[in-house]
C-alpha cells in the first residue's frame, strides 16, 4: 500500500514463504495502482475473500486488502473461510450481509475475534 498498489486478490494461495521464511505476495494480476482521486469499481477477486465494497458498486480501495487479511486470519484459525457456501451467488450474499459467525466448538481468544472483526 505504501507504493499505492491495491492487490485486490489477497488470499492464502497468493502468499508464499521463501527459503528464509519471509512472507512474499504473489499474483498481482488483479492489482491496480491507486489514483488517490477515484475509487475502483471493477468487481474482481476470489469469492471467499472478496470485500463488500467490491460488490456494492460504490467503489473500493485499500480496504479490500485489509478485508482479505481478516478472511485469511479467520480461515487460518478456524479451518474454513467465513463466507463459504456451495455457490458463488450465495457466498456473495453472505459477504454483502457480512453474515458470518465464530463457531462455539473452536476456542479462539477475544483478541483474535476483535482483530478479525
């Protein structure tokens, strides 16, 4: 973000570790340079990680990458993406409504829940 790049497809499959265990981002195919004056309107990304801002048609910016980080943290802690369904349309509807929960069967800290939210 400090280079004014919005990745727009952050997901676990696009995060890599090198031989020194340093985190590297990959697949910048949907990335865009932020113009700072106009929000992006292209609906793009991976359904389980897409942000509501991307779906609402009002435009998006860096917040879509921050949203994806929360989805990745949820997925890593709970083992499944928070909005996953059997079809893309239903997934998008859950994302639009921000319809997810933390299952009681998995114990995670209040701090982790707050960070994800």
